C-alpha cells in the first residue's frame, strides 16, 4: 500500500506532493467552513460521516442490534472530542481527550454496548466517563445512566457536552469507580471502560442477579470479559483482546 503510493508520487515532478498537500488543505478548509455555516443554521454537518461510520465500521464488522446501530447513528460523536481534532471524530480509531485518556474507537463502543443486551428499561452504571460519549450512547438506549470518572475536569466537560447533546438521564460522579455507586445499586448492567488488573468483585456485588458486566481485564495483555451475575457466583465469557487505559486506584486505597 505504502510502496504503491511512494512509486506513484515518484513518477511526478518534485513539487507534486506540495501541490497535493496545498489542494488538500484548501479542500479541508472549504469543508470546515461549510460545516460551520451548517452548524449556525442548526443542522448537523456530520450526518453523512456518522452514517458511513455505522455502516462500514460497525454494521460492516458484525454489530447487529438495531437499537445499538440507531443510537450510534444518532449520538453526535464530534461533540465529545476536543475542538482541534473534531474533523477526525468519525475515524476508525480511539482519539486523545486530554489527561492521557482516550475516547474509545466507535466499533468498540458499539460492540461493548451490544454485549449488554439492553432492552430499554435498564439502569446502567458506567465506570470511566472520559469524554462522555459512551455514556451518551447508553443514555440513548436506557432511562437511567450512572457514570463515574476519577479525573474531575473530564467529568465536568463530559457533563457539559451531554447536556448540549440534550440528554437529561445521566447522573455524574467524580470519584473512584472501584467503589461503584452503592446508593444507586443494584444495576441491570455495568460497563467498565478502563482496565482493572483483576475482575472488580465489589462491582459485581452491585449487579442484580442475571445482570451483565462488560470489562477489559489485564495489564499489557487485556481481555474483554462478559460477566453474568448468578445467585451465588458469576460466569465469565472471554470476548476479545483489547487495549484500554488502566483503571487506576484512588490515593486513599494505596
Ligand atoms: N468511556 C469513555 C472512555 C474512557 S477512557 C468515553 O466514552 O470517552 C477511561 C476513563 O476511565 C478515563 O477517563 C480515566 O480517567 C477513567 N478512570 C480510570 N480509572 C478510574 C477509576 N478508578 N474510577 C473512575 N474512572 C477511572
């Protein structure tokens, strides 16, 4: 792929790449101003990009739940990434959101959401609010979302963006997700979007019997696990290898 591109460029005069770059920049600049004017008119200028994201990256890779696909089609992911990388919001990758944290790749958000098998009347806990995007996708699907973030400024920005996107069913907490949210437990489902080294048993204690938890576990080699709470214990199903930021311990626990 790369060598093909290099060969292609070498066949042209030396100023050719500069010309391509200049043209690309003016094209992107034009796209940008078109988006800005659409925004001013109250339209969502990213509808087509979001549709392409859902069909290629998400449905194209096997996510089938129509409610999850509809939520991914609807939630404005670009609101949850920093301004300077907004034009990359619908790409097939995670993106930096500051404080060494990332917003997950769209496919992973959709895949993890689908694994929770949400029917529409659940109360869901998310650990690792980050940008707030995953919380917004959950808020599109269920009536109550509780989300915990350990880095306060991320939680503050996430809340602002979720409100801007029009959601009123997300409860925010700044604190240590290992402790969960006991006053709001038991939850029908729990999604953890940072990786603990071991299965977080305290959080399983906050799931109702029959409830599901999805969690990436491990340090270097992480595995996405689907846990189902039983009467006395729980079952664990390995889903796929993943790479998430670590779920850190709060200072008071150290
Ligand atoms: N769900 C997020 C992605 C989160 S990245 C999104 O949609 O953008 C993981 C987040 O988990 C980071 O913001 C990190 O600060 C947070 N985190 C790490 N350890 C935590 C802990 N113990 N409790 C709560 N949040 C934690």
